């Protein structure tokens, strides 16, 4: 029987959470994996299918089903069993509310790996869930570069096999002596088939996070507002001046972040021209993709704008940097989201 410290819990059973869960159970000696469901309907869907998850490596590829999962309905569970390894794949704005029902099971013994867009979630968790630095979990952050979407609540589609993921242990004073407890989760994620995970040092992961954030700050709100695929943003020359203004503000924020001062990161990497290259490369590689923010807006769901452009605004305010272009785009997305939500409610 596997040690409880070698069990993995996953919260957020959309495309990324399902993909990670399936990959972990595809290991030659898979760990126990518990799926944490907030919605009774989703819990019943999994239960009726014998707690199986399906994955197709292409849209028309054969269905690969994995069984052996267990599940908990968070609205009804009274469990106090400690959670040692937690993968979080909910949308960034839902992070705190998702962990609230299980916070009594998390602590210094836990490793939390966040597979999410945007930045600022760890600050929120520290402020609202784990205010005592001495009892906080160890944090890991994952950057997912796979294109995955859900065909049904229990079937994920992997759009192509060229995607990768990067993983790193978040560097902080409260975690320096505790990173060894994250090694189990790090190891199994790196070995999990299809994930193509690589381990990177915190400085490299932070740099990659900032690059991805810059691309998301341009692509996500513009594709959501215009309701177009990623490639259309580069094809529309009328948007180029807006790209420039966004990246000027983002570059100014990145180059003045205090957390970079002690890290071996060249701040010239965050010049406007460098960020333009990152955005252009991202568009080329994802031209046919529909951004997550566009899909959220189409389905009347809350977007992650406050953890993308909104993060730039918060950090800019702290640093005394005017980010009015990012502010305007954030307000446009929020306004359009409210209109879409109200229309869907009628």
C-alpha cells in the first residue's frame, strides 16, 4: 500500500487537471490519485463512469482510458486526512475559494503545485489561507504549454504532441529548508507520460512566467474582446500601436520588480523589443488556438484578467508606474464579461 505522503490530490478537473491526472495514472507504477470535485453533478458523472478519465492524443485518435482514481465531493466530505501533494488547476480567481474547504488538511507537510495562468495567486493564498509563514505549504509552479480541451467532463483532447511544461519550486525564505518534501511530486510529474515536464530553477521559472504573462497580457484580452483566434492579432496591423503601448508598460514594471534584484536575471530580457519577440513567437506557435479568456467570455464565465493585466496594474501602482493602457483593456474585458454574464442569465 502506498504511503499517504505519496498520494496526489487534484482540484480543478478541467482540461489541465484532467490531463495531469490521466498522465499520472499512466505511469508504470502510478501513485494514488484523488479527484476533488466541487460540483455534485461532476462527482456523479465520474462515479457513474467508474472513476475513469479518457484522453485522446489527437482529436480523432483512439480513446485512452485510465481507471483507479478515487474521488471526494468537497461539499459533503468531512475528511480530516492530511493532503501531502496537491495539484491546483482551477482558474486563478477561484484559487482561494477552491482551497478554503480543505485548508485544515494543508500545512507545512504539504506541497501545492499550481498549474495556472497569471500571477499573484500565491500572494492571495498567503494572505487569506496561510497567513502564518511557519505553517505554510511548499509551493511549486507549473507553466503548461500544451493545447488541451475537454470534449466531455471525463474526456480530454490533447491538440498535438509538441507541447511542454516547466516546473519549479517557488523560492522564499519560509521554504528554503523544506524543498526536499516537494521532490516526490516533482519527480512523478517529470516522469509522467505526455506531460513532457522539465525542472527549472526558480530564477528561470520566474523569467518564463513573466514572458508568458507578457504574451497573455496582449493575446488574451484582445482575442476575447474581438472574438478572434490568436493568429488574427498579428494579422491586424491596426493593433500594433496598442501592442507597443501595452508592452512599454509591461516592460517598465518587469524591469523594476524588486524580487528580481537578488536573482541572476538580465533585465534587458524584459526590454520592449524582447517582449515583442516573445509575443510574436507565441502568436506564431498558437495561431489557430482560441485563448482561454476568449473561451471564458464566450461561455459567460469569469475571466482571469485580474491575474494577467490586473497583476501589471497592481505591481505598477506599487512601483509608481502608470499603466493606463493595461487598465483600459482590463476595464473593457470586465465590462464585456458583465454584459455576457447578464445576457446568459436572462
